[in-house]
């Protein structure tokens, strides 16, 4: 891996660490998210029954959609699914080292600006 690519990866890792620290500082810790996820795995919803515009009954039923989404999120957190791969063309093929350095610097600046 080139030093340019390594620098870009280090910059992306630093942004990720800063974002994670900000989330945890605001109370969105991993433990908090797990607790909320566990609640979603047992989600219920209330169905209301009405007649001529008046609610005459209500019933609590399983919220299958929320439970399914929570189950998928839990599997992702556990790492049960393969990592998603994304290919990105940053337009450096055939460029000189200096041009690649300039391109990476521009991309890192845009990445930092988008995270502020």
C-alpha cells in the first residue's frame, strides 16, 4: 500500500474515532444501543378498532416489522453477515505520484468537511 493510501486510511480512521467519541460523550454508548435493540426484539404495537369514528377497542399485537429490522441489526452487530464491499473510483489511475497526492489531499479535505 502506498504512503498516500495509508495516510488516507489513517485520516478516515481518525474521523471515525472522533465521531465515535462524540456519540459516546452524548450517551449513545454501545451498551445503550444494545439495551434499545433488545427492547425492539420484543416490540409490540397497539391496534385501535373504531366504529363510526369512535375507538371501541384496542389490542396489543406483535410488531413483526420492528422485530425483523432489530433482528437484522443484531446480526450485523454480531458480525454474522459478511462485510459490505464497496468499490470506489477516485480517478487516480494513470496519474503521477504528485497528482495522486493532490487528489488524496482534496478527498481528505472533503471528507473532513463533510464530518464537521
